[in-house]
């Protein structure tokens, strides 16, 4: 009997998953545990493995289409085996697909049925944008399917991408000769959508401040040396910043809030988000109830979440519910920058690269270490003065680092 392969539920909050790529085509043999497709939901992207050995009998959900968790996306069985499809599930899946395709162009993604032309949705969009005749493109994908790489080769060979003449008259475009068109899909599309929504739905303002962390650097080195005599834990400046942020939020509860449907929600807990850069985007793992964590616990939890994020093993639940976020670009040599709010949060702190500079301490000129901070906040929730007061409190903790670990 044919085995159903369903869209997995990657987290309790997941409502829809999208097939981003099929690695196998109808008729291809597969081994148990072999990757057959890639899917994405929110900021999670993962491969789906075959639950059994056999042959791909059909593909029910095409690339670029989203369906609810539990939806059958394909069947695996013996060659030419008949498939028993639940009419209710089939109707539900088709209804979802039809709904997604309503606003699209008249041509829908071509399905691998009979002698019809096979082309991925991404490749079709690229070909349409370049005014290419897809029937003249040689496909190199499974079963002769035309992939985005095939289209890209034709575009590069032609040396330019066609632009509608009428559009040129109205809005002249720069030459696209030797250019590359990259469709915005998956994680990049999610990030693009959220960043745009964040800027359009809130009143964002950024304040900057420089903090003297000379004493903090000394304490951080001493604490790390002491800890490493007993364990492998290494405290970083970011760990101290995270703890100082938690302490400051407790003194300034309005910064630990959210603007939702014309209401300001003040949280009695602190779920601290830590932005982590990935190869193709970023995610924000969340340390829950950070107010109850010691400096060492914050350090360990933050590092473990970051590791899981980079390994693609971070559950979606660990990327939701943050009440304040920290973004650190210090390792890239950036000083001040303008972080974008992780809405509906009220604040996000940008941490820059620490640098040494001469500074007068009393009448003596000393070498001091300066840490640039950038605070973006939602002006609908609080004004500049209370936001600056939050930064002053954070500055106090970092310049008197012993108060962070007491």
C-alpha cells in the first residue's frame, strides 16, 4: 500500500508550510531516509526524508505552494501502484492551492503530468521576466524539468534581459546587461516582508550612546579565567550586556512592552531575543524568563540557542514570544547602526564594536575601551526622554559591572 508523505508540523504555532523544492520527480526511486523535498515555514527551512523505500507515485503539492500541516504532499509506493486518495483531503488541498493562485497570472505552475512541459515556479517567473520562450529551454532537472539554473544560463548566454518597451518610456530602467535576477523566496522573503511591515506599522526612532566598558572588559576576563578552571563556560561582553539589559528592563517596564491593536501591553516577564545571523538570513532565538536567569545561565542558554539556530535545529517555539531583542554587529566592526524593531516589541538594542580611545579620567589621560550602543524604540509607546533614561540605566550597569553579577 502506498505511503503518504505529509507536511510536518514544525511547531505548535505553525499554520502553513511551503514546498520550496522537490529533489525527486514522479517515477524516481527513493531510499528510506533519502531527502525528497525541502520545505519552509516562518524562519525554518528543512528537508523532508522519505519514510519508506519505493517510487514517487505522485506529487500533490507543487513548489512554491503552501498547505496546512498534515496535508499529503506526495505518495511513495511500488511502480505503477494505484493510489487511494481521501476525497476530503484532496478537496481541501486543492481548495488551498486554488486560493493561492487566484491573484497570480493566468498561467499556473506546470505539473509533471503526461507530456506537459515541466518547469519550476521560480524558473517560470524568471523566464517570464526575461521574455523567454520556455518551450525552447532545455531542462536539466529530474525528468527534464526546467530549473532556475537552466533559465539563468539562457539569460546569461543572451547577455541581457528584455524590458517591456512601454515601461521604458514611462520609467526608464538601467541596463540589465550581464545582470542576475534572484527571486525572493523562503527565508529571505519572510525577512523582507517582516522588515517592511515593521517600518510601516510603527514609529521608530534610534538613540545612540557610548559606554565606557574598560572595567567590564577586565571583569569579563577575570570571570572567564575563574570559570574555565572548573568548566568550559566562557563569558563574553555580550553576556554581560544581556544581563544588564534584563536588569534595566526591570527598572523601565515600558521598554519591555508591545503595541498591539491600540493598546500598550506591559509584560511581567522578560523573554529576551538574541538576533543570530545565518548564511541566508537571520533568526531571533528567545531566552524565556530571562529575569530569573543568572549571568552564567544567560550565557549558556544564549550559546545553545545560537548553536541550534546555525545547525537548523531550532524549534519554532524558541523563536516566538520575545519582549525585547538584542542585535550585535560588533564582530563586523560596525559601531552605531539602526536596528529595526522586531514588532510588536517596543525596543531593540544594537551593540557595536568596542574600541580603545584616549579619555580624561579626572585630570589623567587614560586609554579606555568604548562600546557603542544603538537603541531603536517605538515612539507610540514612549517618548525620547524615557527611552534615553533606559539607556542611561544600561550605561550605569555596564560602567559599574560588579552590579551586574551581584
